[in-house]
């Protein structure tokens, strides 16, 4: 088994954190997306869409998409449960993970793609997309803050894949596009400090 990854990117990083929370070690081969290694024919045989991470199984088959990889390991190693246990908890985790992906990760990706000089050579940038997506992210931070004022983690009182997705997205956005929650959002700040202090966050 091998994980093809580029840990500085948010999607691969969430798999690394997920595995660390599970206490599972998997050999890693780095695929440098800045050098377009993920667009070379050899890698496209593993994932025709060219995205990372990709998990290579012992039989030579491949699983791509970070959540799919996380779900695979959740089935192999059910404890600690990071996708929930009860039907209600599983639904809450799924709801928040999707919210983070569809709103925050998408907005950060649009700002990154259309506003960063690092992507200008590979993306036809539309600068008008930057401001409204920054606003979307800021509004989502406010929603997170209201939610976290009444609970420890996004989906309740236990850490979940939704928290991992949010942490990776926020850290990427803050470092790469100067998009971070306002310091006045005390509940988000408390949550972020707690997530960042977990040993898995350094995976």
C-alpha cells in the first residue's frame, strides 16, 4: 500500500491528519503538483483526473479523492470513529463535511485559482471571482463561530473528518491567500487552537 501525496495541499493533508488520528502509518510518495508531476502520463494511469491524493492498494488498484480514501480507512480501522457512530451523528458529520467542502474549500479554491500569482500560469484567471468568494468564506467563518459557541467540534463533542477538512482549508487559505477567520470570532479561535494542538495536526 502506498499514498501518493503532496502534504502542503489541503486535500492530501486531511488524509495525513485522518491517518494520524487513526494511528495508521502508510508509506508516502510525494507528487509535486507545482512541477505538474500529477499531470504526467504515468500518474494519470493511477488517477485520470490528475488529482491527489491517490491510494495504491496491494493489488495495484487505486482509490482517489480524499474523503473516499478516509472512508476506506474508516472501514479498516473503525476506532476512533471519525465519520460518526449513531445515525444522527453520522449525518451531522456528513452535513458539516459537505458544508466545509462546498462553501469554504470551494471559496478558498476560487480565490487561490483566480487571485494567486502561483496559479496564473496554469489557470485563466478571472479577477472578479476573488472578492465575492472572500466574502463567502468570511460568512462561513461566522456560521462556524455561531455553531462552535455551543459545541466543542463542528459535528458535536467528538472530533470528526469535518473538523479535519475545516482545519486544512483554513490553514491553507491563511498561508497562501491571506484568508483567515477574524480574530474576533472567539469560538472559531478556540476550536482552531485546540485542533492545531492535536498531534495529528503535525502529521
